[in-house]
C-alpha cells in the first residue's frame, strides 16, 4: 500500500469514501486527501472515516464534541447503517 491508496492506476483509495456514499443525509466532509462522511441528527453528530483495507470507523458525538459511541465496520455502508441504528435507538430511549 502506498500513502493510503491501493497500488494500481485508477484504483479507489483504501476504505473508499466517495461522492456516491453521500446519501440519506450523509455528506462528504474532511479534506480531499482524507474524506469522511458526516451526518447531523440535531442532538447527535455522526462521522464515518476510512481505517484500513475496506474497513471504516463510525462515531456518534454530541454537538459539543463529547463522544457517545465509536466502533468499526466492514465497509462504508455498514458503518452508516450502524450509526443510523445507534442514533435511532438512543433517540427512542430519550
């Protein structure tokens, strides 16, 4: 691996986060070199970042930055789904 990308011309970055992942309230955030996804639920903020291989980490925090939950996922879709489910569960508990 080379600087966070797979070898080979035209290959996507490791643990790809791309424009196609910005859906259902998720928006591209971060820098072009290190993109991530962010979603604002109002009382919670979520972020999905690339880690290694095809894996990602997802995080849910309060607007003040206090982390509430962080975990890993096998890919971007799973990370988004897990963050959405966590927030939905904790909204119901509030």
